[in-house]
C-alpha cells in the first residue's frame, strides 16, 4: 500500500505520529525522484496531520508549497481546493482576514477559468469549501449564517456517508458549543435545522456571499 494511503489510514484511527512518519517518508521519496505529484500529495497529507495536532503554522507551510506545485503544473482545480484548505487552517488559527483572503483567491481562480459556473462544479470534496466558510462565519458577526452552513455540511456528509475524522469532529463540536453559547439556544436551534434543509446550491450561495462580504467584525465572544 502506498505510504500516503497508509498515512491516511493511521490518521483516520488517531495514530497521528505513525501517520506523520508515513507522510514524511512519502515526501522524502517524492523529492528524491523529483516526483512533483507525489510531493504535492504528501504535503497535503502532512498538512492535514499537522492540523490534527493543532500546529496550524506548519500545516499552512505544507499547503502553501502544495499550492505552488499545483500552480506550476497548471492544475488550477487542485490549487483552488488547496486554497480552501489553507483558509480552513487560517480560520482555525484565528486569522480570519487571512482565511477570507484565501477563500476569495480560490473563488477568483475558479471564475478566471470559467465564470459561468460556480466553485462547487470543480471541487471533489464540496463540504470542505462550505466548512471553511463556516469557520469564517461562526467566528464573526455572521454566526447565525455560519450555524446554517454547519447544519448544511452535517447533512451533506451524512447523505454522502463521508464523516469527519474524529479529531476534526471533536474540534467542530467544541466550536459549535461556543457559538451556541454566544448566540443563545433559540437562535441556534432555528439556524441548525434551516441549514440541514438547505440544498447544495443554497448553501453555496450563502457561503459565497459571506466570503465576498467586505466586513469582518468579531463576535463579542469569538471562537478560539
């Protein structure tokens, strides 16, 4: 089995040190043979693993190199997807202006190649786009809309049977608990089922409008 797949399996069961070791070995092999595709995939795996450790700066460095490789290879679709992952990492680290910048860059990249279609047409992992927008919204003045997006993503993942990894699920649950305390039970219990009933198109429209918004104002009790 390829080292990168082993890394993903180990990460999926919570063996983060073993996962990182496999991903680092895959990266070393890719660099040795100048296999840019393998290097890029290994960097993506390492970034995800570092996020699981809470090491956002290291995760960002790996993803930034992967974006450079994707751009140099002309793989703009993967570059757009990687920028979304960069946004999610920046949001989790509390740098919301940076997160919004990465999300806007991803949208701009898609639109520059085909302005007649939206980003959801180009991403294999659609929930990641919405989750990145959710992190941005729930930590700012758009918290109720962020809860709607979180509900939409939860429903989508259940339908597609693609659950979050345990470490990411735990972080999401903690974040939603913080937002619930900030918003209050009434607002939260309105927003969550409204989001779960959203279509892909409606969720994407909401996420895009939030990312394109010119204002980033923090909640009085923001997420960590």
